[in-house]
C-alpha cells in the first residue's frame, strides 16, 4: 500500500468529497491564498475555485457562524479553525448553536458542518497555540468529536465527518501533519464511534489517541521485552466513546491505563475511568491509571514544554506498578 503524509491524506479526503458532492466547500483564514499553514488545502483553490475554497476575515465567530448558517441552508461546509485554541472565541456558535439546533428543531433540519481544529504541542508555540481541548468538546451534547492518530484514519475520519448530518469537531495534531503511513486509495471511510484495537494483549489495556498513540505503542513494545503483553486501543472517536470495545478489553486484561496529551484533570481519561469503574469494577484487579499533561499552561521553553507531558517511561512504569 502506498504511504503518504497525514496532511496529504486529509487533502485527498477533501478533494474526493468535494468531487463527490458539490455542496461540500471549505473556508477559513489563508486557505485559498496559502493552502493552509500545514499544507492541508494545497491545490484545492486551483482545482475547485475560490467559490468553494474561501478565504475569510480573522473572525472565528464569523467563520463558525457562517458555517452553521451554510449547513442549515443545505450546504456541507468544512470550517478550518487555524488553531484549535481559537474555538474559544466562537464558543457561543459551537455550544449554543451548532450543537443544539437539530435537537431544538425536533430533527426537522440537520447541521452537517465539520470544524477542523489543529491542536497539540509543537515547536514552542506556547500557551495559546498548543492546547488539546477535546475534553471541553466532549462535555457538549450534540457534537461528535473525532481525533485520528495516523494518515489512514485522518483520511477515513474526515470523509466520514463530512458525510455525517451532525456537527463534527475534527481534531488533528499539528505534529502529525508530516508523519507518513499507509493509506488506502479510493473511498476509504473510518467509522465514527468505533475504536481500533491496534495491538492485542492480555496483561493490561492501554488506551490513547492522536499523537500520544505513538507513545502508547512504544511503551507496549518495551513492556513486551519484559514479558508483559499490553493491549493497545486507539479511541479515534471520543464522542461517542466506544465503550463496547473498552469493556471487552478490560474484561480480558483486568487492568487499565489511559494516556493523552491533554491535561489529566477533567480529561478524556477521567471519563473513561469513571465509565469502567461504574460498569466493569468486578473485572478490575488494580486501580485505573490516568496519565496526562500537568495542570499548567503550556510553557514556551522547550525544556519545560517536554517536562509537562507524559512520557513512554511514565506509561511503562505505571503498567509495571499495577501488574505488580
């Protein structure tokens, strides 16, 4: 299978969906003029024209509001947020409008809008351009939230999100854009709401997503050298959470570690830990472990930036502690 970058995979997904459905268009800051700051829209303006690849003013409120309006009018907009951190500027449009309209209208209308939100720590972008805010979105009923960890799912989840009749937040870690991986050609879809068991094991379940999946898999390899078999699950979607896959794994391994880049406090790991504690307590042989970023604004200093993040060794040591 051919290998392409994460950025190229999302670009391919956009082009295929825009070719398939003339209602699909994309808008955001500098995407027609520059092709996106990570190259994820490169070539689309020349291919589809600036009527369907629209540059916008620097106003997140206007961009998201226009996207919601276009979706209600029958279009299928993809809105680029430039940086996930900037969703905070448009929160009224996100959690009071986009997330609630279909419910408040009794299902008489749909809101097929996708918010592409580059997130995560990269190259000392500091506290306002580096955050992982997915837990914030998880708390809002009416939104679907997807977070690919590899190029194949980057393409498959974006295509699935564009075809969904509900609003979808599509988080894409900035450090993943240049990463290469195998990607199927043609109409490749990754189902929303379905986790992926990336590696099977019997001694502990490790759950992660996005860029931190690489750390989880690296930790599993190190544990295997010591005779410990870790089952590794890539969530891919955090709303809705695939509890069936998680529960099945915990029933088999009897231990659970959840790790993500976002802060540990109130994170996705906290939600999964609560669900497992409520439903799978009889299967647990050890306390659930959560690993996440320290509860501080993300530092500018490269040394401090790396210090606040969970490491591969943190995962390995946590597993060894609960396996005993």
